[in-house]
C-alpha cells in the first residue's frame, strides 16, 4: 500500500512540500487553520510568489480540470490524522516578540491539535526550524497524548529551501537530513524520498539534536560568509581597494568558494536573521553562549550595512538633509524571484530615508503588495522608469534580472540626476558610467 502524506501548515514551506509530495506520486492532504489560505489553495492559487509553485499546485489539486487529483486541503485535524501515514509539520517559527528566541507556539499548537487524533501507528516528521532540544520534548508529548502512545513516532527532517528555487530544492535536494530513533522511522522516510535518493541525493541519518542543529548551523555559516565579505567591503572603502575583485580572487580557492561573496546591503528575509538570533538564544540556555558570541558581530555587521547605504544616499544628494529630495528605490523583496519583504534590507533602507524626510518611490517586480502593507506611506511606481522619474538618486537594492537589464540611457532621460548607488554590486559599472551616470557601490572604487 502506498504511503499517504499529510502536511500540517500550508505557508511557504508547507505549500511547496505538499505540492512536491504530490509530484512524487503520493496522495497528499494539506492542513491549515486559516480558511482564506485553504480556499486559495483549493483553487490552485498560491499565497506567495514562488517560481513554478502555482503550476505544480494546479497540476495536482483535486477539482481542477486536468489535474491528477492527488492533492487536497482541509482544516480538520481529525481528517488529517485519519488520512496520513506520515505527517509533516511545516509551520512557522518566527522570532519571539521583544526577544532573540524562536516562538514555538505554532509548532506546539500543531502537535497538540494532531496528537489526540493519532489512533494508529504513524510517523510525525518535523520540518520547521526549531531550537535544539525541541524534538525530544515533542516526542515525549506525542507518546503521552496520542491514543496510539509509543506507536506514534517522531522524526526531524529540516528543510533547506532557497526562496526562488523552492520547488527544485524540494524535488532535487542537495541533501536529505533525518533525525530518527528507529529503523522503522528511517525506512518510512527513505520511502518518502525514494525518488531523490535514487537520483543520487545523499541521505544523512542522525540523532534528534544533530538534525535540529544542521539547519541553524548552515544558516549561521551562510550569514557569516555574507557578513565577512561586507566587513571586507568596509576595509576596501578605507584602503581604496575593490571588494568585487577581492571576492573574485579569494573565491577561486575551492576551500572558500565563490557563492555568498557579493558585498552589499546584507541579508534579510524570514530565515537567516531570526535563525541566527534564535541559535544564540538557545546556546545561552544550554550554557554554551560563548561558542556563538561571534554571531552577534555577524548580525551587527549585517544591520550596519543598511545604515551605510542610507549614508551613501545622503552624500549623493548633497550630504545634508533628505528633505525635498526624491529617491528612487529599485527593489522591495529581500531577494530576487520572491515577493517576501520580511526583514528586507531594501525596504528597511527605503523606510529609513522616508522617515528622514526623503520622497521615496519604490518599484519591485513582485513585492509591491507586501511592501505596501508594511510601509503604506512610501511612494510606489508601476515600473522602474516611473520610479526613477524626477529622482535625485537611484538605489539598486534587490538584484532582480529586470534591473540588471535596464537601459541606463533611458533611465537617465527621466532622472533629475544621473546618480546610482548599487547596493548589491550586481550592475555593470562601466555600462552605467558610459551612459553618464555616477556609479557608487560599497567597497568599490569611485571611478
């Protein structure tokens, strides 16, 4: 008998995981407690922008003409418990308000709502990013509160999705990590991931604490790499060096690698900032806080980049006040190929300049609606050209391909001044300077 899969939580992670499991051939039931989200998903609409996800949903959601019908949605925990042989918990763990620690209330609520309905042997699999030690606690809770008792097992299987590449990362992951306590749990997860394993994806079996630590360790390493090159940009600024050439040169060393070595306004989004802070908080609870004190500086370097971009913009408009100055901001999402504006450096910079009196107009290919909800007082344009019209300075803050392909001459014809600050070191300086623009980027020579 083929396994049936339930997915608890249908946000970014859950919706992607549910659609991918259906693509791998499983019957899938997605569950959420937000009626509007479920209604959208039943129509084959995604609650966020993610390339390829809506097409995958529509291929499998029951009731859509021509679909396989393998994917359905519900708000009923009893139905999900009865349906699934394997239950994936994919709910959010945001930063706790006013603290560094992770908010575990959504995970705890999902487990508490599911447990009373688990009347037969089953496997519950956590995919959420949680503080180390959570799996032990949740496994004990399930054993105590599920009618099937010890026959309800827990496993931990962290996600490594990159926004903009989530569908491919789920169907063709670079590794699968599973924290398990029994051969049965390992066997079930090998069955779930049989297709990617057959394609050569490494399958790493470990204990609960290691599985929980893998995600936060990976994100901490990536954050460290980004903040390292941004620290080098500061030194290059002071010494007259070129951080782009520096990154290219050290990136050829395969022990270092070239990825995540582009200096700019730093990282944001719903994962890296809150994950490194939660990691520091949990290390403190475990008495290992000194091991992660370096992450505080990583976080500090990252946040400092935003302020430095604001100062560059201030210099560009004369070095005094932003009052009466028009500032065009290209980008609102924290990264390209996403509409996610959570802790977005681009939107943070735009907001800071606006609060200091600048007339800010923002354009982003996908993030406009989400940006408006967070910063309704900013100006918004329907195109890059309209955003730049009359601007005293242009800030390139999200490296969308659309922005890399802009015509500097066309933009120059509508700007009040041809000054561009490349907050992502992603534009071609020669191309823009040739068109008469003053081009500036962090850690790069001014000419």
